[in-house]
C-alpha cells in the first residue's frame, strides 16, 4: 500500500501549534482545520477516481505508485512529520524567549540546511534511479516497467525538494497560529494532480500524473508564501549547523525519524512483494488502502486533531483524571463510529468501489480486485482509528518514546506477516498483515497507557479513585456497537439479496442502488439498534454537532 499524497498532509508535522490558545480560539482553529481536512480528503478521493478512470489497475499505475517510494522515504525522514514536530516547539520557544529575529534566523538556517541536504540526497537517488528500482523497489517488474518507474521517480525526487521547503513553512506558520493557508495547500496539490490526470494523461500517458505531482508541489509552496510574507519573515543566507537551536531541532527529530523509517520500510517491503505479483496488484492494494483511510481520517484523525490540545492542557494543569475521562469518552465515540464503518466497508465493498471508481479503464475486474484487498483492510479499521487517538495521549504525557518503540515492533511484525501470508492470499495477505499488526499495536498501546495512568495516579494519591483505563466500560460500549453493527450488516445483506441482481432500478445503475440503499438502511438500523441497546453515544454525537455549530 502507498499514499501518494502523504507528503501534502504530513508536511504539517507535529500535532498542532505550540503557543497557547483560549478555548474559543482552539475550537475555531480546530473547526477550520477539520473542514479543510475533509475538503482535502474529498479532493484526494476525486483525484483517485479520475486516476482510476484513466489507468484502472494497470502496470503503468503500478509503476507510478512504486516511483513514490524513495521520494516519500527521503521526505518523511528528512522533511516530513519528524522535522515539523521538532521544529515547531523550537521555533516557538525562540519566538517567545528570544525574539522574532532569532526565530526567523532559526527558520532560515533550517530551511537552507534542509534544502541543501535534500538536493544532495535526491541528486544521488536520481543518479542511481534505475539500480534502485531494479534492485530494491520493484525487482519483480519487467525491464520496461522498471525503466518507466525510474523515469517517473526522477520527476518526483525534484518535487521532494520543493515539498521540503513547503513543509517547513507550514511548521513556521502553524507555530505563529496561522492555519488557513497551510490547511488549504494539500487541496491545491490534489487539484494539480487531478489536472494532470484529466488534461495531460490522455496526451502523455502516466507522465501526466508526475507532471501534476511536480506542479502540485510548487502550488503547495506558493499558496503559503503570502501568509509567510505577512509575518514579516526575515530570511538570511546562513548555514550554521552548529547553532544550538539547530542542534536542538536535530536532537528532537531522532525518535520520530526512527519510527517513520520503519513505517516507510514497511511500505517499501509491500511494494517489493507486490511487484512480483500480477499486473495491477499494487494498484488494487493502493485503492483499497485509500478507501479504508477515508472513514479513518474523518472519524479518527479529525477527532485526534481536536483532542490533542485538550489532552495537553489537562496534563499541563495536572488534571490527569479529567484527561482520562476525556479519553474514555472519545474512545467510546470512536468505537461507535468505526465499528459500523468497518462492517459497511466489508458488506458493501463492491458497490462502493463501483460507484466511486468503475468507469473508463477501471472495469469490473478492477472492482473485484480492489474489493478483495478492502475486505482485509476493513478488519483493521477500528484498530487504526483507536491508535490515532491513543498515541496523542502519550504525546500529551510527554512520552514520545513508547509509541515509537511499539510502532517499530508493529512494523517489523507487519513485514513478517506479509512474508508469511502473501503466498496464500496474494496481495490480500499484505492487507491482512497490516490489519493484524495494527490490532496488536492497539492492544499493546492500551495496556501500556493503562499502566502509565495507574503510575501517575499513585504519584498523585488517586490510586483508590482511579486505577487506570476503564476497561469494562470500554468493552461494554464496544460490545454494544459490535452487536448493533452485526444487526445492521444482517439487514444490509438481506437487502442486497432481494435487490435485482445486476439490473437497474428505475433507470438507476445497480451499484448505485446497492451502495446508497445499503448505506442508508445500514445507518438507520444501526442507530435504532444502538438506541434500543441503551447506547449513549448518539446523544454524545448530537451534543458535539451542536457545539461545533455554535463555534
């Protein structure tokens, strides 16, 4: 699996601005970011729909996806989330404790060193592109497909240098509480690739996509420059790597770089393994991965973005019991949303894929190929959603090491499971390995978090009042959602059985009928079943919606 747009979203780095906002400011900023995040996901989905219509699940698209591996690896390790999470607090401290001039001097030095480093690394990767593809990235591709992958990769490496600078600008703007243009930048990136797929691909083929990537990287940078100029940035041509604050940025990057390295290695291993499978396997895996990430992003990442400042404020105020109460409520909400979403993805896999992608070169065989992988990815949706929330709690507790260590172990297990399952399940084994490993990651993180909470409670003399995570409460809530989801899935399967097989209804294509009617019935049955089972999450959702509308 692979995420071609990961650079546009993860370039923001860190977990949000580090300067304090009042509650109203946090709510306003969070609402803005979430809305633009949904817009970004929407344009990303539209991008994949157009790419699917142009290229289906073809060998050319496999080459395009494989070409992202080295550029993404370099970006994530040098200029992605690791740099953002290290740069933002250091920049904000310089802004507050020293002066704006010192903060912009730090920005200039990091920008210059980063750009120079990326030029050197990307230049080397361009020089050795063909050996890297043939020997490391996609040894199972044909010679012609390897040459195409190497050619595409060179274009993407050039865009990586631009993305590095753009990501650092994002970090600086977030640190000074400007969120609008950094949140808009990924939308421009997606629109550029859409233009490449829609306008250029019919003329120049798959190269049209990489031209879109290159243009999107430039737009990603340019759209943020007006906000940077309004901050009275003072750029200096300085390369002082010995500066204490530059060294602090490098020191803070260490643990995150290690964690991101293993994540990228896992993606690389999947690409290597999928390259030896029939044409279109990597493409099918990628479409399924993106479909699984759609509800995970809306439910979990959006909630985590809003929750992290609250967790941090509660920990800073010494209100860890209140933080645990907040976490428990959010976990119950995430279980309530993600469990039925996983069931719907599983039972309505082909109808969803058909209405989103099945057009042009994306045919019925492509739909079946993507559905095969999506069923395995759907099994891990709940775990992905819970992990997204839980790791934010560790960060709020100033523990970045534990999620990294657990994440590294998870990625290693994922790779081993992939090697074990691919022979029996083909690329479906890669999806199943991811789901199993993430489920174990969720379990380990929850156990460790429970121990950490108990440790903090003993220090604060609260051991008798609160022993740790309320496991029974979470299991009860999750079990209720699981039962309601099972009832929902049964109702949807009955509906699918009585619908005319492969025939339009009132002129509406069968895929649309199954997807829309199935999803609509599923939501109604799930809500009713949850209400009858005594779930309080529906009222919690309504309260959250009213609160968001008020802000």
